């Protein structure tokens, strides 16, 4: 899940909005999701853009409701499976995801 911070919005407000828009997770409801923990930010750069990325860690016990207007395709994998796929088929992931994943979980 990801998105951009809207004008006048804090990263904390953006994660609440994006969680609801993309997966119908209400971060204000203490019965479903644990607190969204802000992780170390990083800078993502490519030939087109530079972005300040503010990642969050969230554990959610409920069922996810992907919004088809927001999410074209999605899947859930264990971390080791993501690492395996990144090595074998890196083109399955966006360059942005590959770089931020390496920033958050280094060590191949």
C-alpha cells in the first residue's frame, strides 16, 4: 500500500487516509489494526522523480478489502518469499518497491 501526502496533510494523516482508501483499514479503530509505526524515512530517486518516502509498519488482524479503483493487482508474501522473488524476478516489482524494501530490510 502506498500513496502521496496531500497538500496540508501530515504523513500520519496520509497513512490513515491511504489505508482506508486502498484496503478499507480504519486506523482509528483499535479493534482491528495495531498502531501504525513510523519507520526511518529514505529518499527515492530515479531519472524521473525524487521522493521523500516515509514508511510505516502495521499489523492488521482483519480481512482486507482492496479497492479496485485504487489497487489494480495485489498479493501477500512472507519476507523470505519476497527476497527470493526479488533475486529471481526483480521485474515483478517496481523500482520504487525494490529500493525501499532494501532500505527497510537489508541483507538479501
